[in-house]
């Protein structure tokens, strides 16, 4: 059943792109995949009684210093926001569409980039590497935009 559904989604995306344009097909794709994931997740949920356990943080989070927590905040906060903003502007300026449509695409891509980047930073234990990579991506996007 899933292969048939996947083929029908691909056919719908192709028809949507031919009918109204690729930018709306991308939005349709994101919404369709999100809705499909939501249905798949809710279909597999089992409702059962939850055992009461005392709240505890993982040992990895208990052993981190305040400096590491502050650094994680700054890398996952302002640095991620600036990087996502610059990457969104750089990527949407590459699209061969009108300026107003580029702004619409940026409005849809920007929150997605921020969410993925923050999730990636907070789930990884290599903060220095992630911060340097975000800084390099931000610099490359800035160089593309301003040079």
C-alpha cells in the first residue's frame, strides 16, 4: 500500500508543478509529507497508562558545565538564526522566479532551516564542530550575497 501511495504522491507533485509552478509544488510536497508523517505517527500510537517515575536528566546533561550550556545556547540561538537567514536569502535568490515569489519561498524555508539546525545542534555532542560549520556556512552565504 505504501509504494502505491508514494507513487500517487509523486504523480500529484508532478502535476502540481506543471499546473501552477515548481515553488507551489515544493510547498505541496512539504505539506503532504508532513501530513503523511502525522497520520502515520498517530495511527501507531498506543494509549496506555504511564508509570510514574521521578524526573531525572540524562547523565550527559548532568555533567555539563555552565560554560558548555551557555555556548550551546549561543550556537543554537543567535548563530543558527543568522545562518538560517543568510542561507535562506542565498538559496531563494538562486531560484529563477520573481522577487515576490522568492520572498514567499523564503518564508516557508526559513522556519524549516531553523528547526532542523537547532535540532541538529542540540542533539549532537560536538558543539565546537557544529559552531564552526555554521559559521563557515554563514560566511559562504554572506560572501555569495555581498560579493
